[in-house]
């Protein structure tokens, strides 16, 4: 079984290549987003299984 952190790494490291892109823009997580309210500790799991892409903002 893969951890949420490992899944995020695969997506970040391999995602652009899988889409035929050489790179993509850096993003940051908006920890104040309503989808992440109440999340304490394991933010990686919340990002993989508990929220949409709208928690990401341009870095």
C-alpha cells in the first residue's frame, strides 16, 4: 500500500511527463481553504483523498 505522501510525489514527479509536458508551474497549498478546515497533522491524506484542486494556488 502506498502512503498519501508517496502518491503526491508520484503525481508531482511523474505527472507532467505522463501528460507529455516537460514541466509545469509550481503550486502552493492554501491551508486556509474551506476544504481543509479542521485538518490537523496529515495534510497529505487530505490533499489526496479529501479535497479538490481549488486548494492549490500559484506559487
